[in-house]
C-alpha cells in the first residue's frame, strides 16, 4: 500500500479518537456506562444496530457471495423483517415493562435467577465462538492487505493483528462505555458504506468502454446472478446429490430458519438487543430496530453489487469487450482484498482498508460492552453482595471488557491455526456458528413470552439441548441440513423442552 493509504488510515484513527473523547459520559453511573443513560436518539441506535450487525464478515463475505452466487442472500431480509416485527411487538414491550438492563434479566423474572445466569453464560459462550470467528475473518483480511507476502505462511501475524484490534476496542469501550460505542458506530457505518461505493465506481471505470450498464445487467441476467428467490422445493445438486434442505437461502429456509436466526440476533443477543434498551421508551426502541433492518437492505445490496462488479471485471471482461485482468486468487474469499491491493488507486485503497477496519471495530466495541454488561448483571452481581454501588459495577464492567477481549483474541488465534475449509463461505461460517447459542435462547424466550409454562430447570435443559442438537447436526448431518434448517429444528426441540417444565411463579410484570 502507498503512503497516501496510510495517511488516510491515520485520518480515520484520528476521527475515531476524537469521537471516543467527545462521547465520554457526563456522569459515572452504571446506567450511563452500560446503557448510555437510556437517552440515545432512535436514529443513532438504528445506525449503531446496523453497523454492529454488518461486521467484517459482511465487508468481505457478502462480496464473496456476489462474486460466486446471486441475489438469494438478499432475500434473507424477508426473515429479518419477520423477526424484527416479532421483536418490536413481542420482545421490546416486555423488556421496557420490566426495565431490565440485559435481556436475560427478563428470563430471571420469568423462570428464576438460575435461568437468567444459564442464559447469560450461553450467550457468552456463543458470543466467544461467533465473535472470535468474525475477529479471525477481520484479522486475516487486514493481514492480507498490509502484509500480503506474509499472509499465506505467517499465522502469527494474523494473531498479532487480532490482538491489536481487540486492544483498540478495549480502550474505546473502557473509556466511554455504551455511549462511545453507539456514536463511533454511527461514524463507522458511514465510512464502510463510502468504501463500498468507491469500489463500485472504480470497477465501473476499469471495465471496457463497451461495457454499458444495460450490457452489464444483461450479462448478469444471462448467468442467473440476478435471481432473488430460490423457490425450488427439491432440487438435488448435480455434483453432490445434496437436496433442498442443504441449501441455506431457499425461500422456505429463509422464512423458517433465517427468521429464527434474526430473532436470536435482535431479541435474545445482548450484543444487538442492548441497542433497543438505550432509547428513552418502548416506542423509540421498536422504531430503532425496524429502521435498522430497513437500512441494512440497501447496504447489503451494495456489498453484493461489489461482488457482481468484481465478477464482471475478473470473469467477464473479455466478453464485454476488454482484456483479461491480472491473475486472481484461487480462494474466492480473497477476491475483494486482492482487488483493493492491485487495482484501486492510492488513497482509495486506504479508504477501503479504513472501511474494513471500521466494520471490525464497530462490531468489537459492541460485543465487548455486551459481554461485560451480561457478565456483571447476570453472572456476577446476583451471586455477590460486594457489588452494591455504581463505582463497583463500572470497575467490574471494565474488568469484564478486558476479560472478554482476551477470550475473543484467544479463540480468533485458535481459528487462525485450525480453520482451513475453503468451501465454506464466510457468511455461512459467521452465521452458522452462533446457532449453537441462538437455538436454545430463542426457544426459551418464545416459551417465556408465549406461554405461562417453564421454570429454571426446563430452561437450562433447553439450552443444553440447543447446543447438543446443533453439534449433532453439524457433526453428522452437515451435508443434509444447512445452518438455517439446523436452527429451525433445534429451536423447535428447545421450545418443547422448556414448555415441558411446570409453571414458575413469575414476577407479575413478566
């Protein structure tokens, strides 16, 4: 990369530092630190919600899907819309009615304190897995950009990159708490959107003059890349013989599986659900959640278009009247990074690298804050009488941020040395691993909200069933059931297990 690119990156870091400094909480109450005083504007919460959901996995993985596939991933937003409607009208009113700080506190009111602790531990374990994978993806991508020659044979450098990313996030969260997380997310959302737009415009001008927009659309359509809905019910793959349930983004898989995965992300995952609790009231919280999903659709489409443009540039350029570009990497997940290094002009490469860094840091800060607040509120505070002041809670929260960061860096480093499956897309890897936690959490939340049955024992058993059932399907039936169908099956089992418990004498507000 050119010195101008590093200058652009330095500008990004400076902006980030200014926002962290300016967003410091005016007071040092625990509500300020963990929930930004519950006075964040709904639009800022929505942008932060969107920026956290669209991580480095989106920045690298969605262009990969556009390059190798079509628009069926965009149709997954149908599941997001169904999920966010249920969260806004079912989950959010319950959370605001009980004035909980974490979503797992609600389970404590509904099923008893052991259920809340078990759910929070499930979230923490799942978040270590999922966020560790996302951190691994980001560290590998940034290493590819800044040290391409060392990328293939020096995993230590990727581990070091992961540690540096975590340290940056720890400083930001410890310094400013949730308020800092939200306002840095607002800025960073703009940066990675601008980076994607700059990439699309650059590729368009690199294509031959004969490649008009209509010509490009015709080429994409002729290769079935503009297909949005996969409505087939049983269409075995010609090469593998895999059937309908092995495809993750068919219309039925989206409605059944992606709805539940998004429900898990928006309603049961403290990482995203805490945005809903930073607004002043229930109406603002619901509005922010719905707005975030609406905003995410054009942003997701934008990154798919990056993949389409890369496909036109690398695979179809001769057909459009140009010459074949330089040789491309064998692994499709590196295609966007390869283009950034070799084809973007100086300055734009730095801007795009800043976009990747922004997507990574925005997700990390949110994850660390969510893990810390969950640890303090649901795991430590109920069982310790020593945490009885705001000062104690904030100090413990900062310790929790550091501990969470160490866990994420450790698991990301483990992934660096163990993950080698080039056939799995980044998006499937990032989404699929969180189903270990989401299956049980969604099952017991639905039981809590839709019925009067269940208790701590049945809730804990349901969480265990979620982990075991997902592991079993991934280990023995991975080629039969995609992660979306695995989620659908596991949630059903978890709901039934939780529902089998005798009713708990819950808090009347729950």
